[in-house]
C-alpha cells in the first residue's frame, strides 16, 4: 500500500519584503485610469475637495470600486491596497473614505453616474478599435440584434437597523434594490436602492432605473440601435410599457419583452387554444426543447391600454420534479408562462421570441455575482451612504466586465467574478527594481501567468482618451 506523501515542512514568519498579494488587482486600477473613470470621478467630486489638499476624492472613489471588484466587502478592506503602496500608490485611510461617502448626496450621486457614463463611452470605443466591439447577446443559438437591458429586483438582508431598511415580502428585513444589467456584457447599467417594503411592480421605479440605464449608453449606441428591455411580470405595468414605447419619439428604438401574470382571462384563452397552434419550444442552443411548446395568443386576451402591436405568447412545459405549480397548472398538468412583447411579426418567430425572453433569467446570475461585488451587504446605517456604495458597486461590476471585453480571451472572457479573482486578480507577485524600472514579477509556475501578462500588455496598448 502506497503511503500518502507529506507536505514540505514550513517555517512561517511575517517579515517578508518585496512581496505583494492580489497583484492582479492592479489591472483593474489601471483600467479605471485608462478608461477615464478615475479622472471623471475626480471632476465629479471636485467640490468635495475645496482646499485642494489631501487625497483626491475621485481617486478614493476609484480605489473603492477596485477594492470591491477585487472581492472586498467593507471599507476597511481598503487596507489591502493601502498597505501595498508600491503597487497601488497612496490610498486614503478608512476615516477619510467614510467622510467622502458621507458627503455624497443625490446631486453628487448623479454626477457619479454621469462620470461612469463617460468612462463607458471610452471603454466601448476602445472595444470597437481593438476588438470587434460590444458583443451581441444570444438566444436560441442566434444573436439578438442591438442591446438587451434586463431589469430585476432583489432582496438584500440587513442584520442590523439601517435607515429605510424594512420588512420584505418574503418575511425578511433589509433593502429591495431594483437593478438593470446589460445582457451583452454583464455591465451594471443602473440601480436604485429602495426600502425592503418597496413594491416589486412599481412602475415609477422601473421607469427611473430604465432612464438611468439609457443615460449610461453612449449616444452612438443609444440612438439608431435596437434596445430590447426585458423584465419579469413585475415590469408588465401598462404605464411602464407605454414609457418604453414612447421613448421612440425621442429617437431611441426601444422594444419590450415582459412577463405577464396568468389571470382568469389568460387561463380561458389557454384552454381555448387548439392543439394545432402549439409549436415546439427551443433550447438556448437553438435545438428543439423536449416536452415544451409555445403558442401565440394575440387577439384572444384583451390588451386594451397596452401599446399598439403588443403580442401575448404562452409557453407550456411538463413540470420538473419539485416545481411549484399554481392550481391552474396542477389542473392542466403543465407549467405555463406568459409574456408580452411589441416585437413585430416580421422580426422573428414566436419560438425565437419566447427563447429570447426566457434568457432574461440570466439576470439572476448577474445579481448573484453582484452580491459578491459590493451590494450583497451595505456598510452604513445611513441610506445616502449605502446608495453611494451601490453606485460604486456598479462601477466595480463595470470594471470586471470591461476587463473581460477588452483584456481577456477564451474561457476567462466569459468568467464570473469568482473565477477571475481566483485565477487573475488574487495572484501574488514579487516587486523588483532595475534599470530604473519597477517590475511586478509573477511566479513562473502560476497556471494563468500568460493570460495575466497578456492582459497587462493589451491594457498598455489601449488607446487613451483625450485629456
């Protein structure tokens, strides 16, 4: 019997020099500079530095975004950057950072959003010049034309009393933010922090989040590009869908795909559908999906006051074991889902529109990753501070998305934050000096050393915005 080999004996001390951890996070810090995010933040926050002394508030905000993107959860986690000055430069103290966040009111928050929009325009221009531009979202084995915005809400549990934290509809306690992500890249376009008892289907909040997201899209893409807005049934309010349609009068070509509640009129229409109108549904790879069918119900359900051309489509599927079914589904022996869309008949079959809508479920992955990138917990008892934290969390999500789009290839270009941190951002390295250069030396045995070095080289080659 072969014995288990023992590990080498180690003697541990805390007197190392010239060694840094999380060296890959420098990639995020430099990307914030190269896209102009840091300078845009400096301009936005300049009024908070009246004497022109101390740390630049814009640099503090950028450092916070980098720290959060790297996996930090609290403001004190800035110590990781601060204590590695040779790599990250001077970083503000925890009290200084707290004072900055405490000074952010709604006007300053709007300036932070505008600064992020400026950086996004630069990042997208860099993508078009060095890569093939912003990738298309996919559904049913096909590319979805234009841009796709996914809006959804989530619950954030608070374990202490915080301003505007409230009981949630699921019996918890905390916040109920509404968020919008770009399905093409995973960028966090916009988000509004709301009390835990905020309504899931509040149309005013949906309109505000959508307008914030559209303001983040560069002009060249916001006008002249198809923009699909996807939501679950919480976004099916007539006023919200009418707002999506009315945006076309401003030159923004928006369309909607929104879940719809299965009411009694819908149930009657489903029961009245003849079998020959049901067609096989599609999987996300474009193949036929077993035991799932879709049918068009347009004209069979009263959609008065909805925008002209609104269609209603239903999907039925054999429920998987353990699925939660309504009484109607139990009676029919099938699970039903219904959605509305104003995509014209000439722009895709009902099968494709259904699989395109079903891809909205990917927003749950974006939210899950976002909860590990800042907004899974909020640092303060004060609501304005937590609203600023949410905005910087969205900036952190953007930095990770731009890293994938601009700097990485292959598997890493589609990696979630957890994988990026494990393979790229949290790598250790050694600092050396020679030939008037400061060198960051990554271990020659690190499995993803070539990918990280290539990313730094691509970063250096990115075109810089005009100063």
